[in-house]
């Protein structure tokens, strides 16, 4: 996920955000298709199935609430996964059938299993969903792994500590889960091996044991319900054993501050650490670590914080930077930089100052790197030189990044305008104003980058603060069709 905004206490109370998506032809069960990293993977395009997005802004569905959405969606097969922030800084993961009507989730996971706000996108691999909880105002965190089919818990890692929070997407690769933990630095755990009741075992074995216990509780409940339905107690996940994953390594604890999604490429993990001006903590730099051991391979200091994390473009690591966080009041002070680093050596290939800040990850597509900035521009850069290919100013400042599918780019600004431009030339194709469109009529800010899945474009709004604070929010699904 893009790093969470510093939300003032007066606007922390949000409501859980639902998702309403297009009616389309989807497979009847989860596929093997993975969404294993932030924005789908190392290229950060917000699209993994290779299907082009909508050529016209046809609104298929709108879901209306006074609830808040901060992180981008994730998708796999016929499922759409959304972490949401609820009232009084609560959090939840909700999962919807992408071929349904969006009124009710297939399943949801919230309190008491999740105790803190969830502001980072989940990742999905091999039928498992991994996501974190916590944000900058909270201390202590947890990393959750649940079944994609029904949300049954598989394991949980508790991460205590001051300024510890998992704000961003984890990455899954090579049987490992790697995630930033704020003041906890970077944590790597074994996806497939856990400890349960003091015994080490495979995740599949632990999952089978939990399933057996759940069945026993369910069978007992059915018997008690027949005897005395008024006093029968249904099974409760809180009573299940709680395996914890094997910790493989942890780096930067107390020295770095990692709120951005990590990037995993082969045997390397790319980490962007921030320096917190108020707390005077952390280190402003890009680190390359060995994926197996966490050992540092190279380090590149940064001029500004890289809240968005890194994108892989060929052999280059593209790191957008910003002088501000997600605060509209700071926009007059916004400026940034884009840094390109050789993945193998850590040498800086080029760096370009920008008059606007870049708060979301770049997207690498074809022979271009695409960024959205706080000046309301979408830009395409040559990943080898950093030279501009094209630059088009389309609207209000961008806090969210671009989605790229087929030959089109999709981006949403903080005024709730959704833009489509050509990947090759930046020429505008269409625009949709969520506040004024007849099918939507709901002004709101967009913090989370849109995604394209199954040929449909999904975008959500949040009204935590600003001129629409407390107002209606929407999830909008756009696609071809009647």
C-alpha cells in the first residue's frame, strides 16, 4: 500500500468500506493467479491478469456508504480483497464475489481478530491472504495469514513495540513473506512453517489441526442447538489455537522506519526507509537486502522520503520521493525526486528533481515508467535515462498512482476525477467525475490507486478530511457492457 496519511484524531473515526463490483463472467472458484505484492507485483501496474481495461467510462456499479477506503484493492480469480478502516480506528478485511452484486461480502474478518486499523493492501498467493494492521498513530502490530476461500485463520505474527505498524502491503516470494513494520524495520517469515503449542510443523499440518478442532466445535454446537437452542454457543474463532510463523530474519529494528511496501526480486529485497521529522527517528535511504538472510547488499541515501516504495523496471529500481505525506494542507510545499538505481550494483543510474511530489509507486509498463504527481500531471519517463517521454496535466493533485492495462493508463486525483490516457502518448481518452456523474453523484478524495481486473476498473473514495469530510463515499466499478 501507499503509506497511510497522518490522520488527525478528529477525523480518525471511519466506517468499514464495502466493495461493489461489476457483474461479469468469472470462474466459480479461486484461481491460481497470484496478487503477491503491492499493486499486483514488482511492476506496480495494478493489473495481473493481462486484460485491457474499459475503453469508455461506463459505470456498472456503485456502492454507497459513509465509510473509508485508504488502500488499493487486490484481486485473484473471482475474488476482490479490500482492507478497510472502521469506526474508532478499527480495521477489517472484506472479500467479495467479483461476479456478484456486491451487497454482501463472501466473508469478512474484523474485530476481535483484528484490533487495529487496516490501511495496507492484502496480498494473495496459493489460496492464502496475508495482510497487516496498524497505522502511524498506533503502536504494536500483527501480520495475519488467512484462507482465501473463507477467511479461516492460518497464522498470526504479533509485532510489539512503539511506532511499530504494518501500513503497507507485504510481498510473497519463494515461500517467504516480507513486510515493513514501521519502527520494527523489515520482517521476513516463513509462509509454510509455523509453531503451534510449542511444536514446529508445516503450515498445512497446522491448518488441518485447526480445521479438525473447528469441525468438532461445530458438531458440538449442532448437538447443543437441538437440545436447547437458547443456550447453544456457536463456535468462535477466538477459541482456536493460534499458530505463529517461523521468523527467518528481521533487519533495521529501531534504526529504520519502513512504512512503504517492500519490493522482492529474485534473491533481493528492496526497502525504502523514511526519516520521521517529528520523532527524529529512522533513516532516509534505499536498502537492498539478501532475501534469504536479510544481509545488506547495498544502500543508497535519499534526499526525500520514499513513502511509495520502489518499482522494478527491467534491471532498474525506480524510487519516487516526496517532501510531504498524504496531507492536502501541505500541497503548497510539495516537491519531489525520482531516483533510478541499478538493481545488481546499487549504483545510481539517474535522478531527476520534480516540481511536484510523487506519493504513489510508479508503474513500469513496456518501455516506460509512469508516475502521477501532486501537480495533477501524469508523466512517462524513459527508465534508462529518466528523460520525459510525455507529460500531460489532467486534473487536480494525485495522491494515488496509475493503473496500466493494455494500452491505457488509469489514474484518479484527490478531487475524485478518474482519467484514462494512452500509454504510448499520454493523449486523453476519457474522464469521469465521480462527484457529478449521473450514476455516481458522490464527491470524494482518492488515496488508493485504482486496479484493473477482469477487464473492469475499480476505484474507491475516502472522506477522512477536507471539504467532503464525513460525507458519502463510494466504490465505483467501470467497464464495458450494458
